[in-house]
C-alpha cells in the first residue's frame, strides 16, 4: 500500500507542475468558445499635397509673347504720299491692342500676290521723327522690285496710339508689328506665306524678338542691330529713359526677366534665316555685340551671315547704303526661294 500511495502522490505533484493550461471539455449541448478573427487596421487615406500655384509669367517675356494672340484687323490704305518706279506709297492704319496705329505702305503696280517686307525703324526721339524716317530707305527699293513694303510708326509716333503700359517700349513695338502682320490678311495683294522683317538699330531689336516669337516670319535682315542680350541695351540706353522699361526694371534687379526677353536665348534651328549688315566704323553699336549675336545664331544652327561694310557708319549712306540694300534683297529672295 505504501508504494501505491507514493505513486499517487507523484502523479498529483506532476499535474501541479504542468503549464497550468488545462483542456476544458464542453458541456453536453454547449458549443466550444471561439476566438474573434483579427483584422488589419484600415490605413487612413492619403491626401496628395496641393502643388503651390505657379505665378503667371510677366507679359513681356518671350514665352508670354508666344502665347499672346495677335488678331490685328483691317489694314486701311490712305492717301498717296509718293510715287516711285513701279510702286505707289500710301499712308496706312491698322488696329493693335484697341488702338489705331499708323505707318506707310509701298505697293508695287499689279494685282500680286507680292511678298511682304516689314521695315522697323531705329530709335528717333518722337519730336524729331517724321513719317517713313529710317524705313523708306530700306523699304522703297524693295517695292520697286515687286515687294510690298510696310513701315510702322512706333506707338506714340506720328498718330499711332500708345502701347500697353505694362510692356517695355520695345515689346510694345513688337506687338504692334505682329498685329500688322495679322492685318495683312485683309490685303489681297499680300502673299502671307512670304513675310520678311527688316530692322535698323533698335528696329533690329524688334525684328530679333519678333523672329523668335512668330513663325510667320520667313526671312530677317538686321542693319546694325542692337544687342540680342537685352541687358546690354538697358545699360547703354533704357535706364536713361525709365519710362521705357514698363515694369521690366533694371538688369540687376530682374536678371530673369531680361534673360527671358533676350532673343539670343531663344535662337534655334529652323527659324528664319538672318543676315546682319554693319559698317566697320559704326559709332553706336559695338562690334562685340554684333559678333556675339552672330556667334549665337551660328551655335544654335540658324542659317545666318554677317556682312561688314568697310568704313560704313551706323547710318549707311550713298554707295554703302546701296550695297546694304542689294545684299538685303538678295538674302530675302534666297530665304523665300523667289
């Protein structure tokens, strides 16, 4: 009996030393308890960050000018101003930015259609300017050879309305010229597929901006043009006439604005071919500026040529002027394939 009692004691002691978990048998007719299934917590929905609004570009930069509409309107031909060999010169008007702009148009004899040359004159103080000054010398010989020549008077010159106040003067002049191009649609004699721009001095700056904005321009001739880096022009001239800046400010205060207005930064292959003509004795436009513009055109793959006229000053005269105009016509005919 003693060993049985010992074995029973050992069995009870072993049960007491187990894990402490004992199986519970369900009572008859009672289901075994079940454990609720665990579910993963639902992640909170993520909200995409709201991008910061992009500030609008100033209206004077190349990107804005490319997006701007140029509706123009009806070009009105006015009184006869002069008659030349094979052409007649008239006054003209057209609408731009809600204003009436003025200029001249030299029409070849005949029904056309004729290629068109838009001639942008250089800077002349308004009180000294007369209609056709610095544009007839480049445009009228073209009219004598079968081109329509149109020459805008800048905003505020000789009856032209004012430019938008938020634009630098040179940009207002570009807008005027491109509205003139649109207005040529109302002229049956004009061949809208053969439009070229010619510019002297500041008119060369207008033409450079226009050529990188408007693909309708198929040929460009620049006579002693201002710099294709607009900061150069500001430091040399514009800062002396603060009213001409139109919100652009100074190059030091607004370097990005000047960078985005400078046509040099927008030259690219496929744009209108460019001829630059300048006298070696030009006292107004530094040769370094012209060389830099030509180098940029070449580097970007724009068909271009630089022609120096020995001894020529900023305003070419006599034989030098005849040489420049002959080169101008040959270049435009080459670019337009006529």
